[in-house]
């Protein structure tokens, strides 16, 4: 099966899933997910029996030449772990829409449906997936805001 829209092409077979897309600053990204006894994506190797669920979300991204577009981010949740970890991502450039109406959503759904059928692992769409990386980003942003406010207060008192 081949899924294609503007900047993104996904090829799905029984052995692997291949994706190539044009990303920020006209950078072409190509990745392959191998579907053997174990799932292999770059240096991530997953044993299907250890996976409870796959989850995905659609994030908004700014893209040069376009206002906003959406990016699908796929996570896996292992047995004995409370927090999902990022597995892979891809971006389909299109006008901003509701997440469930985007090509990113459609492609992610098809990819995960293929994996789900082959390995009997459920998957679900989440509006927002909380991860340590996202929490750390928010904390850093708050620290920068506090430092900027303190700097503003100190500089106004020195005048």
C-alpha cells in the first residue's frame, strides 16, 4: 500500500514501512521501520510481547512557505512502564484542520493498523501525550520567564 500527499510518501508492506517526507528548511527525511520478529526503527528494537499499546498524537508545526501544518508522533508503551516513549514521527504538509481530519492522522492510523494486525498490539489516538521531554520543556520555559522578570525588576531598580 502506498500513501502519498504533497511532501510525504509512505510505503507499507508485510516486511517494512518506509517513509520519506520534506521537512523544515527543505530537508528530506527518510526512515524505515522493519516488521520482523521484532520491530526495528533506527536504533530502537521492540519485542512485540513487551508492548502494551501504541499511541499517537498530532502536533502543530510551523513549516517554511506554509503557516502551520501537522506532524504525527507515534509512541509505544511497554509493560511495567508508566510513560510512553517516542517511537517515530512524520509530517504531511497541508492546511491546518482538526487533527482527526488530517493526512498525518490518516497515515498514522494506517501505519498503526498494519502493525496492530500483524502483532496484535492495540493503538489509540490521544489529543495530548504527556512525556518527560514535554514537561522539561515547560519547566525550562517557566525558568526563563522568571529570570527575565527578575532581570527586568533589577534593571529598573538600578536606574
